[in-house]
């Protein structure tokens, strides 16, 4: 596990109500929020075998002792890559004494 990293939370903001040519809402600007004190778990790669072929799927776990404002709609910039948050922020506990130690989330590679 890598410890002491800063991440950038990329949070989409609501648009002005405008619609694109397909009738979908146009999002507003993306708010960038710096957040430090994160530990990053080893990257994991799995392969997806779909009808159109196989593709690798990369994911990383982010851990922090204090609570954090992470939303399922957020994206994360870390290590010069963008990651999509998968699900809600979770509480993690020590495997040795089961005391709650902080929060974590899993993110998958986007770009």
C-alpha cells in the first residue's frame, strides 16, 4: 500500500438547464477539490470477456483515516490518471482488532 498521497476530486456541477441535440442535460463546469492524506491500495487488473472481445479493467482502492466527502458521481485524478468512483464511501476496520480505522472507496480507471 502506498501512503500519504494527494488526490483531486473532480465533481460535476449542475448545468444551467440547457439540453444537447439529443435532449440530454448539458453538465456545468467540473469543480476540482484537492484532498490529501490518502493511502492507495495496490492496483488490480481483471479481464472482461464480452461478445466484442476481451478488455482489461483496472481498479484501485483509496483509504483515509478521516471522513471524506466522496460521491458516487465523482471522478478522481491520481497518478496523472482519471478514476471513476464505484459506489458509496465505506468504513474499513483493522483486521487485527476490528476497530474502525477510516473510510475507503474503490475506483476504476477511466482515462
